[in-house]
């Protein structure tokens, strides 16, 4: 009947789609496996060398490849079948991690192997994010993105904890072997459960170089005010996750130990995993866009309260509320979606993820260095204050950009944005 209102999508509708279930389960295996391997190898290096520096270098080796992969490999998922890219990345990582699990492989070989293996994570995640809109449409896409982002956070925590437990009970090498098996199963699920789709980008005569493609990707994302503003909304995560980077000294200053540190870390994630599904399910699309700016301001501004030097209980409340306000990322992601062409969405995701990873690494190091001089609470408050100012500027800029579907959407939308895409702007945090 003309004018009838279609029923709102539910999470049951999303999980009823077989391809999404497969994609979701492969995400659990891949992310948890990555964390498990990184923790296990870091512990192995420290056990053999007793060097905090080498241990830190090993841990960094699990993050630095995102720069290379995000810049040069992410767009492979635009030029090749995205299912094939995901399967290939999983199989390559399975082989590399299996080599790492072999006895008597020296430390000098393990770290480079971890570096190379992690370099295949950006193209995998780019392909995974880019294929979601091919599987889910409309509000199902929003709910599906919420599920995957929640899964990403949860799998990181489970993988990190599981890595410590696995090392304690079965040892480092068997833990790495378990990680290799997770990649094999992920590849099997994706190969058998995801329908093959042709490469979105049409082959061109005289393929441009990697540097040229990278330049074009940055021009696409930063050359349009709407895309640039939305991407920067996503990158605000580097400010409101500072408590994670200095959780240990913050807890120690309050007189707490490892348990207090764990509570601080949990408070920065737990509320997010609860609020994201609720926000996606019960807040209407137009309302999500309208509250995006204010929520971004609140997620950073709440951290300024640590300047009052609250106790542990009050701190946990502050961090939980800050993380909960970070649900605005769902709105930013959805608004970003309609402004990217299908043939460029994977590359855009790679740039977004690379910015988050690099930004968080720099912010964590800067916060750690600052905490050597001033109180950790002051460092968090300063970071939150800077993030608040940036968020206010972005909120004002966003008001000058008509959201997709608005009265001036067709006129304001960039000429290249004609299809839907998926770029979880902070999904790599």
C-alpha cells in the first residue's frame, strides 16, 4: 500500500542473514587470534630477554604494520574480490603464525614474522568492512555495524585475556598454534559462507602506482568537507581513550594495583559494548545524526572531570560515561557510508583505521611521557579538554553540511558519492 511505513529492522533480522553470521564469526576468530598472538609473543620476548624495551618493541610490532597496510594494501580489497582478499589474508597469517609456533625459532625471526603477519590485518579489515553493505541494507546495515563494532571490542578483550591464560596453562608456542588454527577456520567459514562478488573497481589501462592510489585516496577522503569532518569525528577516539594508555599509573596514584588497573581498562570498554546495540536499535536515524556532535563533545568533555582528582569509584563512573557517549561513532559511520563510492570504500576504511591506530599510539606515548611529570589525572583532563575543543569545532562544521537524505542532500553530496559503503571510523581502537 502506498505510503505504508516499513517495520524497523531488528537484530534478529540481521542475524537471520547467513552471510552476516559467517562474517561476524570470522571477525571473532580473527580479532581474538590477533590479540592472543600479540600477548603471547610479547610475554615470550620478555621472558627470554627481561628487557622492557624489547617487549615494548614487540608489542609495537603488532601496531606499526597498520601504517603500511592502511596506506598501501587496503585498496587491494577494491581491486580484487573482497571474499578472496579476506580468505587470502587469513591463510597467509595462518602460515606465518604457524612458523612462529615452531620450536627453536629465534626471537630475531619471531618479531619480523609478527610484523609481516599483522600487515595483512588492514586489507582483511578493509575488505570485511567494505562488504558489509553488500550483505546488509538500510537499518540492517546500521545494526550490523553495531554488532561488529561491539564484537571487535569484546574480541580484543577476550583475546588479550585468553592470551595470558593460554600462556600460563599451555605455553607460548601452543598458544601461537591455537592462533594459527583460528585463522584457518576463519578462512574456511569465509570461503564457504560468503558469496563471491566481482571486484568493485574496474581494471584500468596502465594501473596507477601504489603512491598514486594512496594520493587519490587521501584526496577522496580529505577533499570533501563532509567526508573530512566525519573522518575527524572518528579520529576523536585518540583523545577519549587516553585513560587506557595510562591506566596503570592512574590506578597506582589512587593506591590501587593490578585489579584497579583492570577495572579502569574495563570501564573504558564495558559501557560501549552495552550502549552501542541500544543506541543503534532504539534511536532513529535522523536523531542519531542530530546528536552526533553533542555526544562527541560529551565523550571528551566528561574526562575533564578527572581534573578534580576523583577516587577510584568516581573515576570508573567518569570513564564509563565517556565511553558510553562515544556511541556517536555509529552515527558518524552511517553518515560516512553514503558518501563513498563502492569502488573506493575499502581504501577509505584503511585510511580511517590507519589514522586511529597511529593517533592512539602517539597519544598513548605522549600521555605516558606527560604522566612522568604531572599527575595522570591531569594528563587525562588535558587530553579531554583538547578533544572537547576539537569536537566543538567539528560539531559547528557539521551543521553546515546537510546530512544524506536531507533537503539539500542531492546538491551537497559530492559527485563521486553514489553508492553505500562501510567504514567503522573507530573500529580499530
